[in-house]
């Protein structure tokens, strides 16, 4: 039989060991709880999706694209994707078409390539545009002058400005559009591209819807579209037909008329003999000057053999409205002219 002092000591040792074991078990339980509850705090889903996604403050996860692209605009143009760091405020338009599109969206460019003459701008475009800086020729961009305007976007034509695009990119982001060789449908697509680039997509949708309404109303006023109609630019040296592959020719086709040229070329040059063979029933001539090749042709007996001439359906219209301002405003003016001469 053990002495009482030894029994007391063994009891104390047993109690101490039991306390240590209980404490150890409690610590293990706490560690397991932390691992279970802490997991979702570092990853919103079990598979890791949206892991580390910042909160917007309203309990909703902010998408990575919104977080990384805040204030930026990416748009696809004729050469690929163009990324603008922010909504552009100082825009240079290197074509009359782009100026038409911009003011149609309520945007005023700071610089316009107007070939040194504001008279080449449509009256409606000029009125909406207000003051601007002429950057000279549409064909030979004045790099130094454009740079001095400190633009944050330059809009150029794919073909006309192809040799200057890389130089212009050193100044500011460049939006490249298929414009000079574009038909009416491509023009409408260009409006959508420009609207996105300048941060006015909603305004673009509304403007195009308004444009469609106006054009549909004009088409409804056509007496008879069962005829061949030819638009053409005429200068002292030549007669340049606009086929239905061109902007003005395709717009006329859109209004229901037939293209008599049937050329894959948007702007084929015709001789008087070729024009007689083409024999359009109506012509819309866009003279570049007061005296053109037509003044010479009128003295030739072949001229009177053209059906449009014989029936007095040769109409003179503004080149700036029909050929230069390839945008919503220019298109609507074309429709007005067509109705004036061939509508109700």
C-alpha cells in the first residue's frame, strides 16, 4: 500500500496531464475552424474564379475588363484594334466625310483637312462645326501643323493617307477608315466606328435611326425608280462616273434606281462615246469648276443622243454635297436633291 503523500503526488500529475491534453485538443479545433472559414475570404469560389476580384462597394464584383479599362476605349478600324487611353477631346479629321460624321454626333474637331478652303464644306456642316484650324491638303498631311494642335485622335482614310499613317501615329492614336473607296453601307458602318471611338455610341445609334427614317421617307416620295441614273464628277479634263460601288452611286441604288455603268471600278472615267453607249436616263453632274469637259461635249452631236440629255434630265448638283461630305448630312442632302428633281 502506497503512502498518502505518494497518492497525492500521482493525483496532481494526472490532473496536470489531463489539462495539457484538453488544451491541445482545443488548439487543434481552433486551427481547423480558421482554415474552413478563412478559405472564401481569399477566393470567392471553390474553383478560383473571380479570385482576388475587387469589390465595387455595393456588394457586386467588379469585372476585370471594367477595372483595367476604366476611361479607355478600344475600337476596331480598317487595320485592326485601336486603343484610346480616354475619350478624345482634340480630334483632327483628315477628310470631309469624317467632319460630317463628327458634327452629326455633336463633336467638333479642332482640325480639318479642307484643302485650304472652307467653301468645300457643306453649309450645314460648316454651321455645326464652328471655328476650326485648317490642316491643309487631304492628300498631303501637314505633319508639323497637325502636331501643333496636340490632338488625341486623328481620323484618316485607309487608301488616301496610307503613306502618312505611321508618321501620324507618332503624334496621336490614329483611327483608319475605309472611306474614299467606300459605298453607302460602309459609310454607315464608319459612323458606328467613329461614334464608338469618340465615346458617343448611344448618340450614334440615335443619329443612324434618325437618318434611316429620313431616307425611307425620301424613298417613299420617288415617283418612279424604274430608270438608270448616273452621278458623275466633271472637271475640265474628264468625266468621272460614280458607279454603284461608290458612295453616291450606291446611295442612288439604295433609293431604287439602276446603275447604267456596271463597273467594278468606283470612279471609272468615260469618254463621250462610252457615255453615249452607257446611255443613262438621268444624270447628276458635280462640276469642280464653272467650265468643264461637258461644255465641250455639248457642241458635239453625240451629246444629244444620250437619253438623259434628250429628255432634259441632266441636273447640276454641288460636289461638296454629293461627293465630298460622305456622311449622314451629305446623304440626306443628296436625298433632298433627288426628290427635288425626280420626286413628287
